[in-house]
């Protein structure tokens, strides 16, 4: 019997993942203030080939000579009207839909549908719970992912990365999330695209409850309309929508609890 090479001998009897095993990078971003805002959203931009996405986004930046951060909050302000970021944002939304292996899903919680923080011991725990929820929705049944989350300052006793990773891997009884790390979005194009997609989605929900919504104009309105047009829908309201394999907006079912945390019947 021919002897196995040293590496094959070490691997004999163990489970080795093939090179073709599904893997992705997920960019995680949030929108709103979870303690006070009516709407709070967490979104996941999942990318199979991150280098391809970055090359595409960089080309749009170079064409417009725009190298600053593309951030939802800056649109409709004077600077965004002249620095090329609006054109880059429009091109980035189109790139998202045109590229294969890139998808987005988000969870949007509506406070008027129930207190989505009340079922948790703190707003930070609610944030962790919603993040785990949307990540679980994004991750395939056998997929391994790494997560880059937008930087948020947290108290010393909050271990967001550890808790979310533990929750997802425990719920699946396998390794699904290999790492979760935080980064400042100004240096990461993927986080900026996640912010753009989530911002345009949340704009649709927020504007739907303003009397002047449908007649409003501006950069944010145009970007939100562009997103809806590419999804082929008129609105994500009232309960979310899905473009299979590309874009999904869901709204979690609410849990109402009594003062001592018991469910009301």
C-alpha cells in the first residue's frame, strides 16, 4: 500500500472543507436610535467576491473624482450637491443590482407596532438580538461568513461581537460566523454601500408617515426612488418586501410583555 503524503496523512479521518465551500463577507450597518426613534433598522450587505465589488466602486469614484465618504446623512446638504458623491451613490446602487454574488437584507423595527426593546434587558441587548436576527437571515445553510460591522461606541460591559457570534453559531449548532469586527465606515466602501442601501430603505418607511412624503424632492428621495425602481416595487411598506436572491426587507413580529417580563395573553 502506497504511503500517504504527510499532509494527507494528517488529514486522514478528518473533515476538510473543499475550496468550493460557500463563503462570504458581510457588512453590517444600523440606522436610527434604538431607544427613541419610531423606526430602527439593521442591514446586511453580503458579498461573495469583495475584491470585485471594491474595484467596481473605485471605478465610479475615479470617474467622479470623489474620494470622500459616501454617507446617507450627507445627502440633501450643500456639500453633497457639488462634490460628486450623489453621482457615485447613484452609480453604486446600480452596481449593487448589476453585480452577481451581492445581496442585501435588513430588519426594520417599528416602535408603533410594539416595543421592540421591551423584550430585552437593555437597548444594547435589543441591538444584539436584531443584529443576530438579520445575520441569520443573510447566512446560507452551510455558508461561512466574516462580518465587518460599522463602528459604534459601546459601554465597557457590552461585548457585541462576542455575543452576536455566539448566538448565531449556537442557534445553528455549527460554525457559521468566523469573525465579527468593527471598522470606521469612512475607510470601508462596503460599509458605505450598506449604509446607502439601508438609508434609502429607511427613508421609504419614514417618509410614508409624513403628509408631504409623496411630493418631496431631493437627493435622498431620488436615491430611495432609484432603489425601489431597481427592486421593481412601489414601496417596502407596510410589511416589507423581497426580491428573491437580491434584496429583502422584513419587519420582526412584536413581543409585548408585562412589567415583570411575562407575555400578555
